[in-house]
């Protein structure tokens, strides 16, 4: 027998809809609007005395919208994460999943389309006591136009198993692995050298790429004030390699490329690595 959907059942359904996203102990409420929203999620804590706890920031984006990587490219603003109101937290390390190139009206930017999870490594002040994260997130979202977005979230990290642990493990797998220049692997940065260019010196990077894989390369300077152009594919690579080049343009006033550490991030659909090189 069906029961009429009267006022009491309607009120209960509305309450369930509004709170359902946070009924679990390992996720917070979504904070945002129809274009984007963000929340905190937690991973399992099998060892009460663990040095670092697993958590994450999940951003949900409406179809056609995107947000930015830590280095946004030609345009855009990177997300800013503030955890200063957290409790029993010594350090929060934000891990950045591999990004992609995004074509925009003003150039090419770097970021994410669709949903993205930023894994977190949370170091407690006292590993034996409860940990609670408090997030203040400022980020930009873009479709044809870009608008600022904000989110606030709080979450007490559980002391046992968590339903989001598998999703966090998958997100961590998309974080570029740190490698050294010339280190062998299915995806590797074989070499990077500087040579004269038409207006600025340019850097030539050879990347070892798995067969038939598309690869993208991103370059970052030692500080956020460096605005390096995106590396572009060029001819001259050996078999099994892809060659990229970019000019040493966009340096802050007074900065020199001599000995400067540059972070090179190579991304394929299956792998992602990052290598720090010095232009000696």
C-alpha cells in the first residue's frame, strides 16, 4: 500500500536531501552553488599513532566549467587553501593531481575539468588525540567568463575505516611521482638543456614516452612570480621520445635562470612525473 506524500513526509525528504551529503562521518557538507562546490573527505586511519593522516578536498564542477592548477599558465588564479582554524593539526600538505592544458580565449591555461580531488597529508600535533580540519578555500572557476568562488568546510577525521579511502587512493595515484633527471621509467625526462633563442634563451626537454601515448609537459619556476610559457612540441626527438621547447621568458625583475631550479611535469593518460632541473 502506498502512503500519501503528505507534509510530514515532504519535510523529512527535504531534510534528507539537504543533509544526505554529510550523513557519513568521513565527508563534510558541500559548500557552493550550481556551478561549483567543494567539501572535505577523509581516509581510513588504521594506526592511531600514524605520522600523517589521509584526507582530501573534493571540488565538483558543472559541465563546461574548469578550475586551475598550482601554476595556471597564461591566465587564471591557483586555488588557495587555508587550514589555520583546524584543531590538533601541525601541518597540512596539499597534493596536486596531474593537470591538463585548457584552451581559453586569452591563451592556454592549466587546470582541471569536471570533478577533482586534492589529496591531503595531515600531520597532527598530538597523534593520540582527535584531529579536525577547518578549510577556507578560495578558487576561480571559468566557462566563457571567470568568476571567484569560495568554500568553507569542517570535518573531524575518523579514527577507523572510512568510505572515501578508495577514492583518495585513486586521487593520490594521479599525483605526479617525483623522479630525477635521466631516471629510467615508462615515462621519464631524459634530458633538459639550455640553448640560445631568437629573443630569450630556450630550454629543450626530451621525454621518454610509452608507445602510442600522448604526453603533455609543464614548466614551473622556483617561485610563483615566474611566468614561464607552456612547453610546445618540436621536431628532433629520438625514437620513443618527444621533444619540447620553451623560452626563458616571464622571469621576475632581477631574476636569473643561472642555477634556478625548474620543475618539469610530464603527464600521460597512464602516468605523471615531476623532475626538478637546474640550468647550470
